[in-house]
């Protein structure tokens, strides 16, 4: 497992060495957008969990639900709400 992780990290470093500054900047900009979306999704999940806890509904705060909200946005939020209320 450690060897596979080392190979992946070495490959990523090699790819970054082959890119110019504009390409590296674009890659990090896209990654930062997704990190912000994931962080905001967990904030929304936490607020929804606290608010729904007052009426006895449990909303799962885990990586899968966070990624669903981060990728899908408002439809992902609606699907997580529907799963929480109907299950």
C-alpha cells in the first residue's frame, strides 16, 4: 500500500514538473473551488442536522452526503433532505 501511494505521489510531482505556471495555477484553482464546495456542504449538513434535531429527524453528516451536496448543489441538498425525512 505504501508503495502504491509513493508511486501516485511521484507521478503527480512529475506531472506538476511538466506543466507550466498557467496550467498549475488553473489546476489549483479548480481544486480550491471543490474544496470550498465540500467545506460549505459540511457546514450546511451540520446546520441541517442541528435544526432537524429539534423535530427528531437525524441527518447523516458523512463524506458521502457531503460529496453529494458538493457535486449536485441544491438538488443534492434536496435529496439528502428527502432521505432524512422519509427514511
